[in-house]
């Protein structure tokens, strides 16, 4: 054997067993012995609409089948063949400038290509954002049907209105802006991941965000999720990377602007405090930075809060829909998803004043949680399922406007491709947490603990498990999941064996 050659590697029976068992488990889910519909139906007295659970079950089984096939191929060492090893080795070549162009360029090209090929008109919540943006752009104020409102958070309609004022009432330019923002998120994910992983693994995390179908497709929708994804990654990166007050101030500015589009981000500076502690900064310093970020967030939101006080005569930080959403997730007929019956059985339906409706919803929801704690805990399962089980709503919305049934579009190629790749992301996320378990709270090789990556998505998840879950709500969590999943690509495992 020559001096430059490598010794032949024996067959890794341990890796074969691990991957084989994983493939068998995923295949069992895909085959259907486990009835997800029955499980969710047992936990909820009502499923609305009736077909949603069956769609979730079908997509989960499809994703499990893709994961089973991947693990089966891995068990037999297929991905170690030169055909597969060569592309993976490319991740370790080239400098930062080259990879900045690659990751951001690929992300931008994918988003622009999708947006230009299938530009969908607004539907569902997008219609409300569009109407409000047109009202603001026309100088009529933040009104709907001629009445001042704060039901829909103002941030995203205000952003769209700015584009309408500058460029006319056209969707294309705001969509191009979102494509750029999505590409920037992929680049930020790469640099964020480099604080925790090797450079090649960090590049893989950036490429996951650049190419994951849902991340691409939502850039062409009039939803604020792309804005929220950028804000979550940018603010977290600033907090982790820099220990300065300037970084905390900038994170607060970004978070405040995003909180005007999604009030769920208002308490996020509390997560910044936990992140600082996990990366080894002292509690006093962490508390100072978190307080500063919270103060800046509040300062950014304050003008809109003052507007609401002037219009409605009461304290409304951002919007009046919090109580309604809380009630939808916590009542006797709640199913863990969006469920607002348009009938008298819904005590909020006939309340036209949005401030009174918000207060009533909050009162009824907390009363239900207080008197039915077991039911509240059981609802966590369907809420989590609605939040994380599928990653296809961008394509289902896109198909619906062309007259295709939601169930039909859920079986289409775009949705199945999205769900299959999403299943592999989840597989990588879970396996990486197991393989890198000693790195979750430990500094290894100059890299930060992975727990710091999990704080922001953990907070957002906890929030939605109290309120209700929708597929698109997990959009801002995807970059953080990609960072953890990319840890699977690191050489070896914490215990010295390959998984």
C-alpha cells in the first residue's frame, strides 16, 4: 500500500444497525399501522375542516417513507461511494467570498425563478394585508371597510404600502424584495452556523435554507413569514456573535420592526438573555443586553401603541387579535388549528367591536385553561402536529387560487417534494441532537454550545403551543433547525463512532 493511500475500511455494523432500525421505524409509520388521525381525533372533540387531519396524516406518511428510503441507503453505505462523497467534499473547498456568492446567489435565483414562473394572486390573509396596504398607500389610514382597525398587525401592510407608494399597486416588486430578504437569510444562516459548526457544515446549513421548497415558495406570497425569518436569524446572530451594547441595540431595532408584523416577537429579548448565558457571558452582562434590546423593541413599537390608544382609548401594544387567537386554541371545540366558526356557537362571532372581542376571547380562554388543565395539556399534541407535521402550505395556497382542491394540491409534486425534503430536515435535526448530545451545553473545538441555537425556536414553539398551530408558523424556525441538522455532517460522533 503506497504512502498516500488510505487503508480499506471495514463494514460498519454499528452504523448499519442504527440506520437499519431507523429505516424500519420510518417504514412502519409510512405503512400506516400508526393512525395519526385516530390519535388527533381522540384528543380533540372537533376537527375543522374535516379533511385537514387526513391530509396531515398522508403527508406525514409520505415524509416517513422518504426518510426510510434515505436511512436504508445510508445503512448500506451508499452515500460513502465516490459518486456521493465527491459533491460533499466540495463544501470544504473555496473561501468565504466564493461561498457568499454561491449561497446567496443560489437562494436568490431559486426564489426569483419560482416567483416569476408562478406569481400567485393574494388569497386568505393576504387579501387583508393587500387591502390594508392599499388603504394606507391611498392616504385613508389603517382602515378596513371604512373603519379604523388594529386587528391585523400593522408591520407587514405598512411595508407593502411603502412599495405601493413608491412603485404603484404591483405585487412583483415587494415579492422581489422578499426574494432578496430570503437570500440574505440563507447567507446569515451560514454565518450563524459557523459559530457552532465547521465551515463545511455551516455552508450546508446555508444551502438548506437556500433551497428548501417552502423557504423558496413563501417569498412569492404576501405573508410576513420571510420578514420574520430574517429578523429571527439576524437578531439571534447579533446576540451570539457580538457582546456589545451596539449589537443588542441593533437586535432590538430588528426585533421591534418585526414585532409590528408579529407580536409573538415582543418578548423575544427574554430569549436573548438565555442565549447570552449559554454562550458564557455573565448574568449581569446578559441582563443588561436583554433589557436594552427590550427597551429598543418597545421604543420601536411605541408610536403604533400610541396610535392605538388615541383611536381605541385603551392600551393595545400592536394588535387586537391576541385574545381571539388564544380563544381559538383554548375552548371546548378547539382542535389545535385555526378554528373560528361563523355561527352563534362561537361566543366571539357576534361581537363586532374588536377591542371587546379581544378582551372576551382572552377572558374565555384563560377561564377554560384554568378549569380544564388536562384538556389544555392534551391540546398540545394537535397544536404541535399542526405546527410541525407538514411543510406544504405555500403550495396548497398556490394551487387553491386556480380552483384545485386543497387535498389534491397536497398530493401534487411540489407539495410532495417539499414534504420529503422537510422530513429529511427533521431526520437530520433529531439525529444530530442525539449524535451531538455532549455538544448541546458544552464548548467543543472553539465552537459554541448548540443549545444557543435552540433558544429562539423553543420560545416560538412554546408560544404557539399555548395559542394554536399552523404550518407556516414554523417558517422562522427552519434556519435554526438547519443549523442543528447540519451538525450531522460533522466527522464522527461525540462518542467516537459514526452514526
